[in-house]
């Protein structure tokens, strides 16, 4: 077993040596993803999905890395980093390079594996999406979460429908049935509904399973033909439903160690026509067991208890199984290696038991147990007889039996008996029988080496000669023809090879290996001696056909001779197309059931029988074109009659002309490597090869010369075109010049006419301008007159306004003077009041001083008397007395000075007030100034002689000085206020005196 670590690589090889999976485990390669960071860890794969071809798969890990693994090309590529875990994948879209991924944020994205770009982003789910089902056409997809299922259009990536359910009933799975237009919805309450995709009309509902074997369905699987539904859950029972009859037809009991089923998937087979018989069952122990649902035989299993499987996906063609292990790695299994041991001949004695009796069976009657050794039959119900047929082994003819023994346990003689009885093989087993009859070796290695050589040069332009609508079918046909050409050189020059191979390619387009080996076996056995007269048709084979026809129907042959119709016209078209042009698909399959089951001469006898059975319309044909049309188109002919006629010819034809005496018996392809095919004239092929090479070289030379000539011709043509264009351009320029000259003359005439009209217009404009100027002058004079009148009116208004303002100012001045006189009187009264208060304060203070002095005198007298009593001297008493007299004199002097000062202040205040009143009464009179201040001041009483400090007591002197300073300050303030009032009155008087002069001006 090979193991590949992706690491940090974005691309590389999946395996480095050719894988050879062992039969025991069948593992092709084990893929792991370890990071090489500082702390290495394993990135676990979560989901995997195959594409439509089955050779590529995508896988996503829990960090959102999505890889594409090309098992055919042995390459892997990192196509996307989504940065979040993916919960579901789908890779079978209509555009093969695109895939869908459901992410952990409940969204679905579509990416392209080639461009690695985001194609679309779909949102709408509110929980994790765990399933994505794509329609067979690739146009629609269904995404399923636990609470809803949504139908998407993958052309527009728009949501078409949404399935809403009750919260109590959850969804288990919603998916498309394969190759149909039906949607199957399975719910957690075991209800299963079928819906029409286009109309979402409910087609039917499956009935409830029997109560004795009722399980809650968890997982589901459907066969490729959409006829059988397998369902399982937390039980070891499997329920098989027939969707056509809509009933449960079988219950399979798994081994006891299976307690729950986690995943179900049918194993496709290329030869079962979609009615898959092998079912893969993944149980809770991590082992996936593959059982045959008909025989209930355990075929093989993958996984183990140590290396359990988490989930598995099987490729559409059934060659690979991709399993995600519980350790997070990815295993790729080879189905061919796993099934080698079980593809053995069956036992010689087999009981054929009727599986579905007509009467209704209970659940116990439907039960079958899975066994690994022998075929286990259903339990036989009581009261019913089972029809049993025993096939006994013939003990005689051992050699013939060995000769007729085929791979996979089939017998050619028995198949021929079955074919004669029914006329054809069962549809579901036809490919399986063909593979056994032809004994195909399935040489994968040899076929891969042929395919690896690429497309043969002969078939590079195949689509030009054979325009096939299906690109896939064209590609498969091209690969198959190229493989045949690489196998033998003759097939590269065989013109009818595409016609011969096409019906087989169309039949086996999903399995190219089987297709190639069927065609190769057909050529080796049924096309014997076809290439001896190459490149002409096989004259010897056609002669055999003509001899047999001459023996059995001379009249028809004579009719052909009479109308010059040779075997190349009535036999060769049927052979080179192997009857695909004249038969339908069903007729062709029925015919080749008989051809592959008989001697190679059967094909030649079929040509003769076809002509004999068609003798009536052929005898009525007289033109060669009618014969050609007849052998290249379908005709109203019963193929069963033809086949019976072939068997009759095989038995009644004489030995000397019978083709089987000239053709070898059937020889199968060799195992491992394909045999060498050289049954053709090698010298002719070599000569043709040389001639073809010479012709190819000549053709290349011719092509080069023709290319040169074409280049020269192109240059000449280009030069001629350029010359012609130049001449045309010159002619156009000449014509344009003449046209421009005529246009210029016309324009000049127009300009002259316009100038004349312009001069007339100018004259009119000048006259209008003169009139306008005259009108403007008159209008301007009138405007000036109006402005002068307006100015006079404005001056009158201004004079009246000023007179009004003067009167108002005079009245306001008179009122101001009255107010000023009132203010002066109030100030006068205020001054008198303040003076009275000051005089009272001074008198009070002087009385206080006199009282103090008196008390002091009394005290001194008391002290004097006391001193006298103490016997002081008379001189001290005399001094004391003098001091007392001096203080008394000072006190009287201070009183006189205070009276004089008050008298002077009153006189000064009276003079100032009189002056202010006189000034107010005569405002225009110039302010009188004090002419002789000395005289005025002389009138004031003199007090200087009273201020003799030598005659006053010191404390009395200080008090008098302080009072004199206060009176001086008050006097100065009063004088300043009177002066300010006088200045304001003077200014107002001046203004009133100037106003009449302004009005007069």
C-alpha cells in the first residue's frame, strides 16, 4: 500500500510507482495531509465526491483546503482555500470543471477547478448543510439541512423553491432519483414522499413499514435505474423498497455485530443496466460490507476495527471507492482488486427459488440473513409450496463441457439454448453475458499504454468527417480509434473503421476498456480475412456471401447481376457498418446476441439472410440508386425472421461453400498483452504508408507553395485594392473639389446678397439709432428737470425739518435749564444742610473738647490743691495757672477761626451760585472773569492771626489743622463742580447762538 502526504504542496503526483492493490484490502493509495509547521498536525478530510466520469474526485479538510485528485492522470491540485470547514461537496455539475461546496457558515459556494475562481455564492440556510444532490442533467441542485431543503437553478444560481416543514418533523434527506425527474424526500418520522421536479406535484407516498420490523430511517440509497430504495437506521435490518410497486419487498438482516447503519451506497456495474445488485453497508464499527441484495451473500468488506471508515463514496462507473478514515486520512480502493476472489464459477447445483409469491407476505416472510459462505434463501412460509428447479450436472461430454465453459460461471451451450428460447438475452444481464462470451481479458495496463500514446494523427480531424453532436461520444470514439490505430498500423488506413466501431462506442461509452476489447475481439474473429485485399473490400469474404446467396436464392442473385449490382453494393455496406444503419438499437442488440453466441461465420450468413428476407422489395428495384438507398437505410423488416433465416442457412448450407469451413473458430484476446494483428498485406500497408508519407510531404510542399502563392496573390490583391482605392480616392477628391468650387460660388453669391441685405439693414438701423438718440436726449432733459425739482423739494423738506429740529432743541434746552436750576437749588439746599451738619459736628466736637478740658482743669485743680496740701512750692502753682489760661485762650481762638472760615465758605458759594444763574439767564453774554481776585479775596475775613500756633495748645492745633484740610478739600470739589456746570452751560449757549446763522445760510 502506497501512502502520500500532501504536506504544503499545492500539486504533485498521487503515487510515484504504479499501484498494485492487494486482493486482501484493495487499497490503491492512502492520502494524508500533515502540516510542516512548528507544531505539525494532521488536517482531517471531511468530505469527498466524484465527478461524472469517475476518474476525478474532490476532497475537503476541516481547514477548508479543497483538492482535486485525477486518478487517471495521477495528479492532485489544490483548487481552493475556503478558510472554513466544508460540510458537503458535489462535483457532477453540467459544467465539468465546477463544483459545489457547503461551508460551516451555512452558505453554498460554486468554484471552478481550472480558473480557481468563485463562480457564485448562494445563501438561504439557517443551519449546516449536510447533503447536496444534483439532477442528472446538472441543471438543478437540492441542498438539505436539518430544518429545510432548497431547490437551486445552477444556470442562474437562484433559489427556485424552499421546502418548509414543522419544527417537530425534521428532514433526514432530500435527493433526486438517478436518471429521472423525481425528488425523494425522507423525514425523521419515516415518511417518504416522491415529488415531480418541475411542478413539485406529489406523485406518491410510500406506506409505513411493518410494525414488527419498524426502524427509524437514517440513511438511504437508490439504484442507478431508480427502481429500488434501500433504507437503514439504528438497527441491523435493511429495508428494500420497490419504488415502481411502492411497497417493501425485502428485509435483510445484517450480522449481529452490526448494531447501526451509518451509510448506504450501491456499487455500479457497467453490465447491469443500472439495476445494481451489490449494496455497500457502513456500520457503526467502521467496516463497510458489500452484499448482494438478491442472494444476500456477503461479497467483501473494507475497513477494520483498528482503521475504521467514517464515510465512503463510490465512483459512477464502479471502479473506485473513496473512503475517509476515522484518523482523517483518505483511502482509494480498487473494486476490481476487491472482487477478484468472488468472480468465480458458481456451484454446480443451485436452487432457483421464486422470490416474490403472489400472496402478501408478512415481515418475517421477507427477512433474509446475510451469509458469507453459501446462498441463503428466504424462509418458506407455511402452506405455500416453493417451486424448485434443480439443474443437474451432465456427466457425459466432459470435453464439450469444458469447451463451452465461459468465465464468470457461464456455459455457452446453455446460453445458446436460452437465446433460442427467448430470442435475446435479458437486458440487465446482456453486457455481462457479452463480456463472458467474448472472454474479455480487461488488460488495464496494455490499454492504458495505448491510450497514453494520445490521439492518432489520422483521427485528429475526425469531427469534420463525422460531425457527432455529443462531444463526449466524439471524444470516446476518437480515443478508441486511436487505440486501435496504435495497436495495428492497418487501422489507421481503414476508412470504414469509424462506421464499424461507432455502435460499440455508443453502447460502451462509459467503459472505454470494454469498448476497445469488444471491437478488437470482433475484428480478430468476425472480421477474418477482411484485410487480405486491402485497401480494396474483402473479395474473398464477398465471394463466400455470393456463393451462399447463389445456392439459396438464384433468382435474387440473377436480379443483382442483371442490374449490375455486385456484392460490394448488397453485402459490403452491411458488413462495414455491422448492420447499424439498417437496424434499430433493440434489433441490433438482439442480432449481436446471436452473432456473439455463434461461429464467426454467423455474421456472413446474416448478410445473406437479410438479402433473402428482403427479396420482394429488392426484386422491385431497378435503379442503382434505389439499391444504394436500400442498403444504407432502415427497412420494414422483422429481425426475428432474419435471425431464424440465419440459423436455417447455417444448417442447410453445403460444407463446400459454408463460410465456417473457411473461417477459424473463436479466439479470445490474450491476457496481459494484446495479440499482434498482422493479417493484412504488409507490403501494401508499408507502401501505402510510404505513399501517404510522400503524399503528406508533397501536400506540405504544395501547401507551402500554395501559401507562398496565396501570400503573393494576397499582396497583389492588396496592392490592386490599394491602387483601386487610391484611384477612387483621387476621383472622389476631384469630385469633391468640383463640388466645393460650386459650393464656393454659391456661397459667394449668397454672401453678396447677404451684404446687400446687411447694408439696407444698417441704414435702417442708423435711422432708428438717430430717432433713439433724439428720444434719449429728450428723455434725459426731462430727467434732469425732474431731478432739479426733486432737489428743491428735498431742500424745502430739509429746511422745514431743521426749523422743526431747532424748535425742539430750544424747547429741550429750556427744559434742561429749568431742570438745571432745580438741580442747583437742590444742591444749594444740600450744601446748606451739609454745612449745618458740619457746624453741628464741629460744635459738638468743640463741646466735647471743652468738657474734656473742663474735666482736665478740674483734675488739675484737684491735683493743684493736692499738691498744695503736699507742700509743693508756689512757683509750680503759678506755672500751672498760666498753662490753664493759655489753653483757655487757644480754645477761644479756635472757636473764632472756625466761625470766620464758615463765613468765608458761605460767601464764596453764594458768589458761584449767582454767577451760574446769571450765566444761564444770559447764554450769549461772554462769561465774566474775575478781574481782581485780590479784591474779592480781601473781602474775606482774615484768620491768619488766629492760627498762631504759639498761642494754641498742641492737640488743639492738630485738630484744627485736620479740620482745615477737610474743609479745603470739600471746598475744592464744590468749586470744580460749579466750573464744570458753567462750562456745559457755556457750550450749549454757544450752540444755540450758532444755529440761527446756519438756518440763515
